[in-house]
């Protein structure tokens, strides 16, 4: 696997003297990659810490007992559903330890963070999602699929009431899997197109910006995963339009 990621402080946060509240983490297991990105709630005092706790919990739990690629879909579906619930529980335990209080208390909101995570074991990708991050699946013939679109309702956080029941988990089987890209919501201007770009009605929803993803894939394959070009893209004028922090993390399949 080629694994690369970058986080950039948003221009609005920079102007306000506010640090980057995004976090990302990846684990390379050879034929499998575990990816996690998190966006701390900008209105919460300690959300940057919450974001780091979220990706730590996800990467720790999603590397355990991963099914084999030959396992049945039901096995993958059960496994990721169980892991998703455990990620929330582990995050809340960590919150309790930091705050010295019950995670169900209102204090837990100070560490509010989203989570978008994926376990990439070709031809399978298993997703865990809470909040407004999104995920794009790439195929070997350069097709792009927004398999985890941004929600149309206000985002929930790992610290929100009932998070263990609200977390989304699902699996995708793609025999031509070429890679997976996870993004926080600040990256929408750079990585998503309005449906009108392809002469589609608004109800078609956002679509992956194919030019961006094809350029990203070609660059990272050409430089063997050097993330500096990705960091430059996230620091560019188009990405900065929202003013929000920006994080992208990807795993590209090699030798297939």
C-alpha cells in the first residue's frame, strides 16, 4: 500500500489564532491499511484533543481480528458493525479518563469530534463514520465513487447522546479497487463537484472531483507516497475558500 495524508490549518482558524483541530492516523499492515480522520468541533474548547483520541481509538480497534479477504460479506458486515460500536465506547472511556467525569455528562462535549475511518483489504473496504467526513473509492481504471457522501443534516459527534447506536458502518466489495481517500468536511471545495458540472440535477448530490483524485493518484504513485504535494494542494487558494481545517488521508493499492 501507498499511504499518504496531510492536515492544514484553515485560514479562518489561522486568522483567529486557533490551532488545527483535525487529526489523522494510519496503520500499514502490508496487504491491509487502516485509515482514520477526525474533525474536532470548532466551537469546543478541547476538540483538537478529542480528534486525536478518536483516530487513536479507531486505529487501535480496527487493526484487531480483521476478516480475511475471502470471508463472506456477512462476516465483514458483522465485524465492522461491532468494531464501530467499540470505537465509540473506547473514545468515551478515554474522554472519561481525561475529564475525570462520566462521559454522559455535558463536559464530554468539550472534546467533541467526528470520525471517518476505513479498513482497506482488497477487494474489501469497511467504513466507520460519525459526523460530516466523507470517503471516496478509486478503481484501477481511474473511476471515482463517493461511497460515503457528506450528510445533509447537522453532524453528530462521538460524544453525542446515543453515538454508539448512531454510528454508520458498511462494507464495499470492489474487485478493481485502486484506493480509498478519506476527507474532513473542510475539503469539500477541493474534492467535490456540484452535480451541475456534469449536467445533473441538484438532487443528484455532490460528486467526486475526478480531476483532483486522478491527479492525486498519479502524483502519489509517481513519488512513492511523498505527501508534500498533497499538503501544497490543501494550502492552495481553492481549498482555502471555506476557511476550515483540511485533512486528506489515502491508501493506494500497489501491484494489482
